[in-house]
C-alpha cells in the first residue's frame, strides 16, 4: 500500500513539474542603435504555449541601468536592467557591432502593487504587471488619474497608457470643459484622434456636445473645415444633422451646385436628396428642362419615379 502511495506521489510531482515547466516563459530581448540621438531600439518577446507578447520601440538610453551607447557599440557581454515603477527586466546576452540579443527575467515591484491598492485600484495580476511595466503605467500616472477624478480600474489604467494617454492629454481635455470623463471616454477619444484642439474648435463653432458625440463626429469626418464651408452657404446644422450629412455624402461641392442652380435647401433636405441619388448632373438636367421653383420634396418624387 505504501509503495502504491509513493508511486502516486512521484507521479503527481512529475506532472506538476511538467506543467510548471510548460508554463515557463521564453523571454528574449534585442537591441540596436536608434536613428534618434541618445536612444536605442529595444524589442522584447515573451511567449509560452497559448500566450505570446511582444513590444518594440525607441527608448532613451537613460531607461536602462548599467547600459551605455559605448558598450553597445564596443561589443562583448551584455548585462543591464530596464527599470520602471511596475518592476524591472534583468537582461543578459551579447553585444556585437551596435546590436545585442539575449534573454531576460521579469522582476515585479511589490511596492507598486501595494501603492496601487492604497490608491483604490485592484491589485494587478502578474501578466498585467508585465504589461504595465512595458506601457509605463507609472504611479505618477495612477495618482494623476485619481486626482483628475477620472473613474478607472487597474485594467483601464493599462488601456489608457497603451493608447498613449498621458496626464497632459487628460489635463488639456479638462481645460476644454470636459471635467467628468471616465477612462472609457478618454480611450475612445484617443483611439479616434480626438484632440483637445479639435474639441476647442468644435465648441467655438457652436458644437458644445458630449464627448461621445464628438467621437461620432470625428468618426464620420465632421471637421472644423467642413463646418466652416457649410456656414459659408448659410447652413448651420446641429450635431446630429451634420453627422447625417457626412454619412450620406453631402459635400460642399454639392451644396454649391444647388445654389448655382437657384435652389436653397436645408440640411435635412440635402440629406433626403442624397439618399435618393440626386446629384449635380440631375439638378442641371431639371433646370435645363425648364422645371422652375421645385422643392426638395418634388425633386425626390421625380427621382423616385425615374423622371429626368
């Protein structure tokens, strides 16, 4: 009986060792000189079955402890650390004529997790900690988000940094009047290239709308230039209407053509015309055929019934 128990124990230990080994990360770094002075191009890859992570960017040489550009150029054994608030990468390998390659170990910073929890965030998981290190989710950023009263989770802190959101971006958005945005709002605005300057221009043009509507306007190509061109033709559509005008292809050239043919349509009427395929050529043919004083509704009916 004891022999059977020992055999089972040995089997379980072997299985556990096999599972643990299968879960070990294969971790590699590469480095070369950057075209920017004082920087290196640093690439890392971290993988194991079912999971792969890689990152590559130009970084200041000061981000690495124990590394100099001279050492990278001279060649020889490489041993340095990449250090940020979330932890450090302990790197070893070899430099050869301005390039390097080797392996690394990730060492999390336990004080980092403790401070995040003290600030009210959830304790990050090991994978999150590694990503937070590479995305530079600093404690300064976490504190700044909290001070800006932008509700966010640990996961959302990481998402914001992945999309390039900085404390400066948050503060400049606040200066435009958006002081109640959450992490999701910031991420959506950044993804769609909504800048504080764009928000300020839209507000100046009369579009003091929620952040979600600004994102919708940006997605559909409502720009300050487009607004100004419509204003030049006496059109001042609201936010919903101007989005629909862009969706249905109401361009300034089309508005100009309607004016040249003696028509004066509202934004809503222009949308209806475009929906039913009324273009500049069709309006010209109507005019040349002697049709006078046509309303948008009549033109749409003519178009629907195939009359030209």
